[in-house]
C-alpha cells in the first residue's frame, strides 16, 4: 500500500502562478462589474489570440469546469443541469458549469471575491474537442442573448491537407466582422501578429517545462503539470504567461542540478493518457508517490504546445495549431504519437482514463492500448471514471488497478 509520508515535493513557483491567475480573474470581475471592457468567452483550444487582438478580456469556461471538479463541487451542481434536460452522459464540465450558473454559486466567489462568472459580450467556440462546447455556449446564448460564433473543425484527421487548411483559415477570417462589431474596433493585423508571437513564445516555454520531465529522476509530475499549465491555457498571448514560465523552468533546472526528484526515490515512470480525475489529483499523486512511481508525462498537458503559431501567417498558425491537436487526429496518428512519448520519457507503464462523459478524450475504446502495448512491450491499465463526476469513479477499484500495474514492473527498466 502507499506510504503517504511527505513524498510529494511542492514547487515554490506555484505561489507566483496563483498571483497571476488571481489577477486574471479579478480583472475579469472588474470588467463584468463596470462594463468598461469587453469580455469574450472562448473554448480552451479556440482562437484566443484573435480575440485578444481586438482588446477582449478572454474567459475560458473549461477552466471553470476544472475548478468545479478539483473543488469537488461538481456532484452537487450536475443534477441541476440534468433537471434542465442536459443528459448525465454528456460532458461533466458542461453540466457542472451550467449547474453552477443555475445555483448562483462558484468557487471563484470565495477564491477571488468575484460576484460570479463574468458575463460575456460574445461567445466563441471551436469544435476541435467535441460538439459539446457548441451546445454549452448555446445555453448561455439563449440565457443572455449575446452573439455566438465559432469554428467547425473536422475530426479523426491524419495529415492536414491544403483543403483542410483553406477551410479553417477562411472560418477564422469570417469571425472578423462580428468581432469588429462587438468590440467596436477595426481588425489590426499587426496587433494579431504580436499576440500570436506572444503565444508562440509561451508555448515554447511550456514545452521546455514538460520536456524537463524526461530527466531521470523527473523534477515534476503530471499532477504538478495540470496545475502549472494554467497560464499556458488562460493567459497565452499575454506578457504574464511569458514572465511566469522562466521562473518555473529555473526552479525545475535547479532541482535537476541538485539531483532532487519530484517523487522521492523514483523507481518507475508512468504516462497518463486522457483527462485528469480533477477531484482526485492529490489522492492519485499521493498513491503513486508512495509506490515510488512518478507519472512524468501526459497527452493532456502536452495539448497546449502549439508549434505552428510560429508560422509567418498568423491565421495559418492558429488554424493549424488548433487542428493538429491529438484529440482531433486519427487512431494511427495517436498510436505513433504515443510511441514517441513512451520513448522520450522512458515510460514503464501507461494509464488510460476512460472518462464516462468525455468520449472524445478517452482514447482507449478502439483497441489502441493493446496495440500499443503489443508493439512496445509497455504494460497498461484502463481506469473507469470521469473528469468531474465522482459518482462514476470507484476509489477501491482504481487503487487496485494502479497497484496491479506497479506489480507488473519488477525486472523492467
């Protein structure tokens, strides 16, 4: 069984990250109160750079969904959305967030003194992750009567063709007239290039953070990364995100130089595929640390590395970045990607999370885990659960599965 005696090593940079995130939410709250700045809601892998170029403050409801999950408020809120006709089988970010709105309460009120989630002037989505984000925003469009626009992205893609790119770039450009009308500003290509360049610099820093986990022993865990990714998600395109990650990188490099591990006595290295179980992050981190296991990498956290933002054409950079996501790609692409990750991070075992309400980001339903294990020799387990709805999660069963995976490993690397 796990030994929970201070095996987890806290990152000092987290204090600064929380200050930056707090400033982000307080700025949104002030704008919502005074209406002196326009607010755009955006899906997490949507055209945030384009919105910032028009001067919008950008709010990401999926980030709020993760907060509702990690605070374990979701279970009380989801039934409120179910009562409004939203199925318990759809995205629990969606049902948690709508339930929070219907209840009139959110952890943001206590954490940052906010009145509630900031009411938007416009809703902007990208269906690259799933159709649920469009239906999620449509709820608020009906509630508030604000404009909603978006980008429809193809799914199960292998290589991106010129036809794919032409259509996606055209969809990005088609947003401009509505954004001009709502913001009261004319489109400024130079400003867009500045914001995209800032996001690109941020993504390079975030990539460096995650790649430092390839060191043995790793200076950070997947559980650390789910927290540290906050600025890369909600502040990309801003100076604050660029300023934060060098501080974190310096701390991680200092750990490496000192021979300090994120998990004391690291013996095994795991990969997490799929969504986190937000309400169990600490519990999972403790259990793995107690067994000498460092979960060093994940598809989820790597999803905010947007290399194509370095393209000379900002529209092509955004379109390609938000369509080359793992979640958008074909099974063959995903299998090849995971093979590369297993090699890069010297992975001993893979954990697949089959999230009940997130089928689009549960990559274990079409035989991929067995194919990958057969070709690499790396064992795996598949846990059943959910990103937010802990009623779909079994504590005892999951703990047993984690232990069973570790028991397969003596004699390996």
